[in-house]
C-alpha cells in the first residue's frame, strides 16, 4: 500500500507516528510503500541554537521551563512505548533543510525509509546537531550514500526544488498545518500521531476502497484530528 508522509526530522510526533504505522502494518500483514515528503516546522531556524531545546521551546510556546520539561517527559514516555529512546535533554535542534535534501537523495536510491529513520534516531536519541553539515554528512554515510553525491548536493541547490515542491503541496493543496500527515493510497488522509487503532482503521478502509475501486476525497471522507477520527462505515 502506498503511503505518503509529510514530516520533519526534528518532530518527535513524526517519529512516533512512523513507528506506530510500521507496527500496525506489520501486525496486520500489510506491506507499505512509503514516500517521504518534506515539511520544515521552522524554515528560518539557524544551523544550531545557543540555548537548550527546552528553553527554546518554552519561549516559543509561552510556557515555563518546568512546564516544557514535563511536556517533553510525557513525549518521551509516549515514544518509549514505540521503542524510541527519546533523549530530550540532549536534543540539539537546528535547520533541517539539508536533512530534507539528503532524504530526497536517499529516496531516489530506494533508501528513503533508512534515511528518515537515521535522521530521527540521530536527533532524538543521539542528540546530534541535526542542522550542522558535518552531522548531515555523517548520517548520509551511515546509510551508504555516495560521499561525492552528498557533497554535490550540499555544495549546490540540488534537490532544493523537491523540498519546496513538497511544502507547496502541503500548504496549497492539502492545507497541512502540522506534521506528521499521512495519505493512504492517495485517497485517505490522517493527521497526527494517532493511536494504533486509528491507523488500523484507516489501513482497513484503504484496503476496502481499493477492493471496491472506490474514489474518495481525503479532505472529506476520512480526516482525523488530534482528538478524533471520523471513518465512514462501509455501506
């Protein structure tokens, strides 16, 4: 089953959503053909920040440092349930544009999932400075990308249009305001790191529609918010 996913590598909910989808699909015996798409949560972010991630997020969202610590601890607990060791204290955020370009390069080699997983792990678990070129090059080498090709991309504007095209579709066609955002079989949309039962519902719905050769509009037929999911029953 084809699944298009818009995400950012500095988004913990994107990592959690990825793992939940993979776990549910594996349990249901559904093979996924995942296509990753770029969505920068902070396109104007510097290469690295001079304050801790907790301090930065507290200021951004108007929370106290203690409130943000509690939120991050809760996210870490949620991540742990999916096998993710989210070391939020070490998180070293920064501009993710180059990471997105390298993910597109990897995807052209059939290594999109490997690249996405590698960048997520590097940021969430290892606390690597995801915006720094040396880190991007290191992660690219881990998944076997050719060093010369990686250097060419990072030294030029190569694949920049791929990132911008993804973001244009996200904003102008899909009205995406946050990630992760999933589109199943190019018909059914799901927003957010939803519970596993919701992922299962949407996967089953997509299979039913494929079998019936039905056409569905993602914006009205099966759209989920962070709080609820309205999946029409099979007639």
